[in-house]
């Protein structure tokens, strides 16, 4: 399946507490394509190209138990 043309918009929300970190939702088409689930780990790589942030998210298929 060629996903190069896929596009999604999500909203950033606070992680709470005193942290300035934000979180968002991984779109369902990505979850389904990579067979992701709660507790799965992913690696993130960020680059700047032509003034835009380019994000590469790579599933590692190492799972952490989420209770």
C-alpha cells in the first residue's frame, strides 16, 4: 500500500502536570498499516527541510505492558 499521499490533522494536548510536553493521536490508518497497539514503542527522527519539520516515526515492535 502506497501511503505517500496520505494526510491527517491532529490536535496537540497537554500531558498535564508541570511538563511542557504535548501529545497527539497517531491516525488510525497508521495504526492499522503498521499493526500498532497500546504499549508499542516507536522511534522518532526529526529533520528540517525547506523550513518544515519532517518527522520519521519507526515502529520498533518492542512492547511495554500498559495497565
